[in-house]
C-alpha cells in the first residue's frame, strides 16, 4: 500500500515549538499542521518534524560577522619553571573520583593542589597558557579553590571567562567582576565609578581604597550613604573592618541609628572591637553593673569550731566569688547599641542580654571591676548560682573579637588539665577560635600539649588553626599519637581525618622520622585483623606525600 505524506506548510515562527507541543499532547488531542485527524496524523507529525529539522540545520540566513575578540592581555609575571609546570599538569589531571576507590600508598594529588597554588602565588609565577582551561575547570568544581586558583590564573583567565559561559564564575568571584579599577589617585574617575558603577565594581573600589587610604574610603562611602539600599549599606559597612581605627567611630556611631537592624548590629560589633569607643564605654558600665565580687561567699557551715579542752579555732576566711545579677530588661539604649532583645528559642532573656553586654565590654573592664586581678586570677574565681558557663562563654567571645591573647590564654587554661581548654571554652570550636588569637608558635605548642595528654580523638578542629607546615613539637606530637593508636591495634580509618591533615601539614623534613613506622608490626592478640598492614600502608602514603611536597617546593624554587 502506498502512503502519500501530508503536505508541510511553509515555516512559521515557532514551528518547532508547535511540533513539540503536539508530540507532548498527542495527535488525538492536537492535529499537526497540514494534517487531518485520523490514523495518519502521527506519521504526518514525524514527517513535519523531519522537514523542520533539516530546515533548522540548513536554512540559517547568513548573519553579520561577530566582532573579533580583543587579544588576551599580557601576564607580566615570570613563567613557571618547566618541572613545576609539568607538576601542575599532573595535579590538575587528578580529579576527585578518578583513583577508583582505595588509594593504597599513592598521594592524594587533589588535596595537594591548594598548597601548590599557595606556594606558586607566593613566588609570583604565571601559569602556562595551555593550563588555564583545566585550572578554570578545577576552580569551577571547588569553591574553596577559587581564590588561589584565580589569583594564579591571572588576567588571561578573566579574558577566557568572558568567552565561555561555564567559566563566568571567575567574573563573579573577582572583585568588580574583573573590571579594571581606576588609579586611586584619580579622584574624578574614582568618584564617577562610585556613583555610576555596578555594585560589584563599587565594592571592589571601596575595598581597594580602604586597604590603602582608610579615611578616603570612609569619606567616599559617606557621600552616598543616605541613598544606598539597606543590603548595600551592610556590605559597604563590612568593608570598614579592614584598617578599623578610632577615626571610624563618628561614622559608626551614626550608623547605630540606621533603619536596618542588620546595619545597626554590624556597626555595634565594629565599635565594640574598638576598646576606647563610646559604645564600648557604655557597654562596660552596663556589664560591670551585672558582675561583682562577693567576699562573704564560703563553703564552710560555721564561722568557728571547737575542740575538746581547747580554745575556739577560727574557720577559714570566706573565699571570694563572682556574683551575677543579669539585666531585668532590654531598654532602648541597649537596643541602639546592638543588643538583640528577642532571645533565641531555649534561651532565657536575662542570660541572653547579659551575654551580649559582657561580649561587647572591653576586657580591661574586669581587672578594674574585680579588685585589680589578672585575667588568669579572674577566670579562676568561682561564680555563684550557675552563672559560670554563661559568663566565661561571653568572655571567650570578647577575647576573640578583641584579639586579646592574655585573656585567651587564661580561658584556654593548661592543655594538660582534665578539662582541657579551660573553664570558658565550652566547645572545641571556641577553643579553636581562642587559639587563633595567639602566635603561631604558641598555638602549635598548646595543641601539641593537648594531643600529648588527650590523644587525637578531639584534636582535629584544633589542628586546623595551626600554621602550615606544623612546628616540630606539634608534628612530633601528632606522629607519636598516631604511633600509639597503631600499637593499640585499632584500624587507621578512625584517624583518617588527622592522617589527611598530616599529609598536607606535616613538615616534609619529618619524613625521615617515619621510616621506622613503614614495616608491618606484630599484631597483639586483641588487635583488629589486618590492622597492622593497613597502618603500614597509611604511613607509607604519608611518607610518599611528604617527599612529594618536598619535591614540589624544590621545583618551584628552581631558577
């Protein structure tokens, strides 16, 4: 039987979309163009689709030639040494999941890429042009990699990103969207960009100006402050964290009356980081009114005791203690100075207000208020009526905000103490923040003492704030703790996080000390089956990675 195809109409606007709609609805409900309802309708639809497909592919009208892209900008930085360029290619070729499961003794190259980029940026090298696509693809897949990757990729990466939609994230991640900022000495162009530029360009301009001339950046912001949107005011205000000085106080005081609660809160936070500000003084008065020393506090039950045929023996003098009387209301003045009136679910209002007052008060307040005692002596005082946790936690937040190392030491306490981290550090996260206020060597020494006493089970967060490469005492403490865990007969998987950190952070010069750990040990009777072999494999991977890191550093240092 011979079938005659239904005629196909001339192309009309939206013809393909109409055919797709007909296919989705079905020819019983919608007849294709040029066809009658019936059994031939599906065939007519397919014929029309075939013709339209050919027409779409071959019937394009010639268009005006697009403008040729401008040449890529020059990168003035010196090129990578050949060996380092080859290493970069290897690191970029190793993607997550390409290893196919268990790595054995092979280094995790994906985790070494951030460290390699940091070293290359520190030396000011430019990437090979042919590596830019892979570098942008790697940064696209890992947001944590983007700042270092885009810094290393340089201006040519932004040029490429404008040509490929998959890489547009590079423009969004670059201050000002990759646009060139005017010379900061050109006042007219700076003012023009500030008044007419896109939001990202204005943020980049303000940040750049703030890093060089803080007063000029603040004055520029003041020219348009009253007309900015609330969300923009918040972002602009946050830029004042860089180079914050007492000169910023008048502007921030005005921001305390802002219409936006978030802007007011940020202004109050910045002012509380200036111990000499008027807001800090107001908070000190409020907080000090809530805390006092009670010299009548005593754990004894009587003032004197008697023994047989003896004179009365005076009881021990009452030990001083801190007493707390939290505020009974959150008045308008407190709210204006950044105290949030509504407590979170599960928190009492009075303790919520009290914590905010203590957090914002200058830490120097407490030595004057509490009898001239040092921070360590103050922290050692008992606190009545179960207020110790709330008071010490607020002091922790204040020490971090004000970058006060003396108070951080007092609140951390001795790393070997049973309650390691001190009475004020109620969580590992707070301990890590307190350690961040100390110098790198002191930080490493404290964490080494913590590990020596308490092992590695709670040390992961603390290790994350230590400078890389780890100082020798910290590196030795980690290796010794891993050795102890191996001798205990458990599997190494419980310590995979610490082992991964050691691969990236242990000083490569420590690899020689690990040779004795590469052999499979004799397994005790209560050991997990095969644990010794897995530990030997893990230590072999650690040694291999350390030697690879040493080679990477040598390659980047080559002339």
